[in-house]
C-alpha cells in the first residue's frame, strides 16, 4: 500500500514553499472552495459559473496575478474538454440510441421476465449496472424509474426493495467506471491507465453494488415502507415502437466498448512491449475514443436500424443527444480549470510537503479529500475533478495499478453521503415520493455504503496488486 514518502517529493519538484506560503495557499484553497460551495448552495448559481469564480478567487488569494490565474483556468478547461469532451459526447449518443430504440426496455423486460420474486432486487441491480455503463446517472434514473415503479406496483413490492438496488447499480457506475465524466476526468488528471482503472473499477464496483443494493434494500424497506406514487408512473416511449432490438444484440452493443478497452489492458499486461505489433494494434483498438466511436457506429445498425429507424431518424436521435450534455461538458471543463489553478498555484506541491511525515495511506488521503468536497458542494463530478487535481502529484512515482486505485479512491469519496445540496438527492426524493428524512435514511445511506465499501476495496486491492 503506497504511503506518502520523501521520494515522492522529487517528482515535479518546484521551489520549496515557505511556511508563510503554506498558510497563504491553505487559506486560498479554503476561500476558493468556500466560494464555490456558497454560490452553488446559497445563491443557486450554476456549477459552471461557480467554478470559474471560485478559481479566480483561489488564484487571487494565493497571490497570483489575475492574468496568470485566468491563463491557468483556461488551460485546464481546454485540456480537460480535449481529453474527455469527445468521450462524454459519444457516451451520450450511445445512451440516446439505447433509450430511443427500445434497447434499454428490452434489457429490462427480458431480465424481469426471467427473474423470480426473490431474485427481483438482484435483477434490478444487474439491469441498472448494464444500462448504467454508457449513460449518465440522471439519464439512467429517467430510464429506470418507470420500470422500478411498475415492478413495485405489479409485484406488490416495497418501493425501496426494488428502487435501492437500481439506484445502487447506477451510482456505482457513475462514480467508479469510465467512460463516465468523473472517472474520465480523474484518469486524465492523474495520468492513470484507463483500461486498468476500468478493470479494477469493475472488481470494486461489484461488491459495492451488492452490499449497497440488494442487501441494504432489506433494511431500507423496513425503515421506509412506501407505495409507488401513481402520478410518477409514465408511459414508456418504446411502447409506441412497432419493433425493437433483441436482448442479446443490445447487451453486446452496450458492452462492446468495455470489452475493447479491457482487451487493450490485458494485451498491455501480457505482451508488455510497446513496439510489438499486437500491442500497437490494441493500443488503437482499445483507446476510449475508438472503442466508443465503434460502439456508436455499431449501435446505429444494431439498435437504430433494428428498431426500424430511418437514416433521418437516426441522425435526429444523434443530434438530440448532444444538447442536454452541454451543461455536463461545461461543468467538467470548469472543474478541470479549477484543478489547473490549484496545481499552478502550488497547492499540489504544498500537500506533498506538509503531508510527507503523515502516517496515512495516499489512497485514504485522496478519499478523504473527495469526501470533504462532496459534502461541501454536493456534486460528485466536482468532487472527483477537484480531488484528483489536488492529489495528482502524489501519483508521480506510483505504479500503473496504484495510479488506477488512486482514481478509484477519489471516485469512491465523491459518492459519500448525498444530501440536500445534491441534485440527485432531490431527483430521488421526488420520483419516489419521499420526504427529506426518508430520503436521508435510504438514498443518502446507500451512497455512503458505496463510498465506504469502495475505499475498503481500494485499500485491500492495494495490498495484492
């Protein structure tokens, strides 16, 4: 298990920061984060604008000239969008094709038809995990809520017994598994290997989803026993389609980019020779851009054409998928700008220097930083990007596997205890017809379980890989 050491200080070493510099930088970080929190929570300002203002406050409080702070923010925004923006867009297109073609409903209906009553919570976490791979958390909720409510009503289940596993499956994917925006941005900041992060993320995600989903739902159903709200059961869009893609081809399409990226990671480990022809081929085939682009092109035929879509309908589906992600792209980009302002102000080096004698795991430190930002801002994505920027210097001397674990530690921390400053909290509350107290006892506890199981998994894996 990697610990903070003096050797890490050699990486990207800069002019040593004085004690006074430490104090000023510490105040600057607190001021920047406080401004972001205040603007998001108190004044309800969009996270994109809040991150811009917070970055400028951070730079000014750290003593940087305003033009330098602006340049740092702009550089970070551009780099982050360049590294993750196209991938987020491709993921959105794939998710839209999956939803509009009826492929998501086909996965749901097939699994539910084969699942018995006792297996239903396990079926729900499996459904959410599969659907959650290529799409955003908010989109996943919109897709799954009708199914959750219908299953709970028709099967006479407690809403929590069915809903918590579905939410757990989605949340685990959102926080730990690329190509979701948070993990992608953290991978870019830490310079981790995407394939290795994906592989280790799956290993951690499975027990996290099981414990926080089907197992915890038993207790959640006792604490909050509510019926599905009638007004929230909408009509499914695929019910109007004459046909929809088959179950097997839909699952294969969703898993295609994951398989391609995992194949690259496997070849990298087995061949371990960048000049080897096989490894060079898989470096291209398994790159996130090619993997997701391939999946999107394949989905146009296996999902779009299979649902009877014309070329024009497929084109309009692709076009309509891009508008809603503009806000996500801007927040992720602004988070990258905030991260770069942190780095250029010397905050990363400061953390290295003041923590060199701490007897604490680097992975645990990364988790704690992400937890703090998550509790303050309410945004898992902001927490992931900000924490990854702060701990990125600690990854300088890490192995490939431990760099990936650092990303996963940050991702796990970003999910800790969602509460009233998180948009996801209110989505779950309204869709399930709960009050604030009930949402805290179910959704918030579930998120905390995922986070804690996640960091435990990261720390255990660090002992063996």
